[in-house]
C-alpha cells in the first residue's frame, strides 16, 4: 500500500469493475486501484487548481476515480502519440506502421507508472508536466527497442574512422580529431573494463541508444549510463596523461 | 592539442557532477518548467544539466517532453 492507501495490481481483462471499461478500450490488462482512500498529502508547493484536481480525483474512489483514470489515459496517450510522431522521420517504415499501437501500449504502461508514483507527486511542477514525463519515457524506450529490433550492435573496422570523419571541417582540427580518435581507440582497448568498453563502443561509436544496450543486457538505462560515465572518466584521465587537454577546460589549448 | 571542446565532449561527456539517469529524471519536470519559465534551469539544477549533456537518451527524452509541453500548454483536469 502506498502513502495514499493505493494498492496496484494487474488484473486480467474482463474483470467486473470500472477497470473493465478501461481495459476493453486499451488492452487486455490494466491497473486496478484497490482500497483507495482520499489523499491527505501535505504539499510543500502551492498546487495550481488543475493539478490539485488531477491528484485528488485519481486518489478518490468509485466512478470519480474511474473517470479520472480514463482521463489520465487520454492525457498520456496524447503525450505518447506526440512523441511517436515527433520521431516518425527517424524510424524504419515497419515501425512507423505500428506507431499507433506502440503509443497506445506506452500510454497504458505510463498510466501504471503514474498511479504507482502518485504518492510521490509533491506539486513542484504541474501535474500534466509530471505525468507526461512517464509517457515520454515509456514511448521512447518502446520506440528505441523497436527501431533496433534485429540490428546487431557490432563494431566493424571502419567504425572508428567514421567517428573521426564526422568531426570538424577545419583542417587542423580535423587532423587533431583523428589523432584524438586514435588515442581514444587505444585507450578504450587498454584502459576500460569489458563492460565499459562494450558500452562506450555501443553508445559513442555506434550510436546505439542507452535504452537498447540496457534492454539487451537485461539491466536499466541508469546502470548502462553509469558504465558509460565511469568509462568516460577513465578515458579522460588516460588521455590527459598522454598530453591531451581534456580536463576542466575540455579541448581548449 | 587543440581539438574543439565540442568534439571532446561528444566522446568524453561533460565535466561536472552527474547524478545519473534516475536522479536526473526525477527533476526533469522541474528543469523543464524552469526552462520554459525563462529561469536559468542549468543554474537551478546544475547536475541535471550536466546529465542532459552526457546522456543521449535522457537528452532526447527531454527534448520530446519540452516540445510536448509547449504544444499543449493547457490540458483540462478530469471533470
């Protein structure tokens, strides 16, 4: 039970509750809030009227709560569709044809996430901004995985060269960028742990999304980013030791 | 050696305290509203600003959230 007295479960489609209406419209499972009591949270921030309504009605009981959850789905579905459409141009055609379904699934999952986190909402931002964050996270992770479905994250001999080629047009800077990439490649091989090396190559060299790397390794975005962050710190020190100005002043002379 | 800062940062990420994805995501909405409100979000939430520069996924998600909020400033509460 959360601070609001909210217990969340997934219940098979067709249960005889207000949930059934939501489930029949949006999928074969949905969230059930049991034993809900009115929220009594003390907000450290002054809530705007709209945000207070969202919070109170999602934490209420009966039809009012059911209506609020359906409204929440509409809010999050709008957010998920907006983000899916924003990314449309960068997605493979096969994924574009699935966008509506993927956005709907992501909105369903975001409803679950919002209801689970509702007790943590402190009113520091508008409710819609706070809730849309979950829709964006769900749909973006879904789209990244879908876009990379069937694609191997494998480095080829030319990958490091392409990295250097994509760098500055200024001839002097381009030469030094190639030298930096060469030094970087050596340091990646010798100074990083296997995990740090794999993550650095996947994300920085091959531009694989952190989410995709995390999904394939059965871990979280945060865990993979930490490996990237730690690896970058090691590389920064190793390159600095070789005379590269990669400390607080970056690459400036 | 004079490789531009932008190049170095692309490979090695920004310098500064980076709280990671989970902690940064917690402040995404606050950072965004400060940003859209004309306040200096990077000064108010410096660690989140560092993270957004270093993490491509979080940066892309932030851009998406920003565009979404800008496009739908008013959304009615449940009736």
